[in-house]
């Protein structure tokens, strides 16, 4: 997603961080296991576990990993279905596919 698309959906997202060209969304464990999206890498546990440094909640600017939306009691995890649909729509739009044209 480009920045305007991200800004549009970010308000509905839970906590997410940023580091250079990557955004990191916190979603419930295991909910993205079957994702196959062009620009989304699912990080998690298992044999290919990846760890991302988590900055203090107060860190809102780079350089380095910082929060775009810090975790809060009422805004911690992003709904994985909502995130998937937003990423899928952004990918289809980038490819020039109109809604209903997916094959």
C-alpha cells in the first residue's frame, strides 16, 4: 500500500510500527497462516521464526522501529480479516484489477 492508502485504513487498525520501508501490524497469532499476498510477509513462530524489535510505546519517530499507532488497551491487535482485505484491495488496485474482475 502507498502512504495515502495506509493513512486511510490506519485509523481502523490496531497497533502498528514502521521501520524504513516496512510496516508491522500486530494480529492474532496464526490468523495469517494462509495468506499469499504480493507485498505482505507474515512473520511468526515456527521453523522460520522472525523477531522484530519492539520499541517503547513512547517512540513515535525514527530512525529505527517506531510506532505509527502505539499499542493501547482499546487498540492493540489489528483485525486480521480487515487487514487482509485492505492489503488485497490495495494489491488489486495496483495491478489495475477492478472489483469483480478477479479471476
